[in-house]
């Protein structure tokens, strides 16, 4: 009887040990399916790119694109926080946030500080605010360059300076004069064009629409005197904090964005938030 009991104990010990081994392996399998949380910061009032809507929710074109990306990537969960521009950038550098969206263009400085994915999230349309009386003469950037018109000064640190500089490099016989300026009031720029001190203000289309065309715009009084000529779309990108986790997320993001472009989601969201397909303004050769 003692031998029988001892044998049963041995068998139970073996079975119990096997079960424990199996149970110890289960968490490892679960870890493979672990969901990684990505903290996304966005500007609070940059309509329609990123903002907090009336319901107190994160909204805007870039936010909605990232929410669509989130649906494509079950291994990630994106959490959104609306914040100031300064906090967004400081938070990205410190690692408080993993991703930041603010209608950001590519610059070498940003590429050094942050991860910029290869796939753009959207575009910002840039062009010229001119006098309406010149609308028949200035219809695009080439015609403006041919007139030899004076451009409102631009800060060399501003990404808009680089856009004009690139045009000049590509058109050595048809230069646009670049004059450096540190800062000025936008109202001054519009007034200077109207006063004919300068012939054009290199402006973001969205800014022009909000300031001039919008009935509640700060400079709507100039609506009958100024007009806008688009040049091209400048791709915009999410900015990612530099670490291994976000390197992996950047690759996953790129794959998801390509799918969203192919199925028309990006264009549809652009139409919804901008009233047009901003991607049509992008010169894919540049």
C-alpha cells in the first residue's frame, strides 16, 4: 500500500510539474500579442488640422488619419492629448509623447531631433497673396518671377524661405528676390502688399482663408482687395520621439498610410476637413 501511495504521489508530481511548465509558457505567448500604447499629442486649435471639438474630443484631419491608422494596427493603441505647440515639441523631445502632429513640414532640424516617417500624413498648400488688380498678370509662381515683383521678407529660419530658395536653384534665369526678415505682424504683410511696398506675401492658403476670406477673419476688410494664387502642396508629417519602440511604430504607420491612400481614405478625409484634395497640389518629383 505504501508503495502504491508513493507511486501515485510521483505520478501526481510529474503531472503537476507538466501543468506548471505549460502555465509558465502561457504568459510568454500572451506577451507576443501585447498591445503597445502610443501617446499622441496634437495642437488644440489648429483648425482643421488638429483641434478639440465642441464635445471636448480630439479632432481634425491629422487626428482622424491617425485614428484610421490605429484601426489598421491592432498591436498598437493610440491615446490622444490636445496641448500647446510648445508643450508638444518639449514633450516629444523628453519622451512624454511618442507622436506629435501640428501640420509639420520636413526640415533638417526636425529630422535631426525626431523620427519623420517616409510617408506623409497630409499637405499644406503654399502660395502668394497678391492684389486683385494683378490677378490677370500673376497666375502662378513663374509669372510672379517674370514680373520681377518684390516678395514680403521671409525669415531664413522659416521653412517658406527654403521653398523659394529651392525654386531659385531650379530656375537660375528666373529668380525671385529673397529678403531676410526676423519677424513681422501678418497684418503688416497684407497692408504692405496693398500699399504696393511689396507685390506678394508668400502665405499658407489655410492662413489666408482664415484671415481674409472668413467673414470673422481678423483681416476680412481686405477681402475685396486681395486674392490668392496657390503654388504647391508641402507634405506634412507626424513627428516621433526617437527610440526603438517608435522606430517600429514608424514602419507600421508607413504601411497603414499606404493602405489608407490606396483605399481613398486620405483623400476623403482631406475633402471633409479642407474642402478639397490637398494631395493634388503635391509635386511628387520634388
